């Protein structure tokens, strides 16, 4: 899976709020959050990232 070019106040690529997030064999790139979490914003949840690439994120 590829997540690229996302824009949001929180979690430009992925926002996980109180859930369970598992990212495997994925690329998360070039996402923007105006506040927090350019690529991934994990808010009181559980997150696991395996064998993945996270690059060029921007968070405020």
C-alpha cells in the first residue's frame, strides 16, 4: 500500500484515534499535517509499523 500526498490538520497520511493500526509492507510519503503527525498521528491508539518506509513528512 502507498499513502502519499495527504493533507489534514492531524495525520496527513493516517489518523488513528483510539483504534488499532497495523501498517505492513507499505510506503507513507510526502504527507502534510498543519498541526501534528505528518505521516501518522496516533491519538490514544495502538500502532505497529513493520517492513515499511516513512519519508518526507511535514507536521506543524
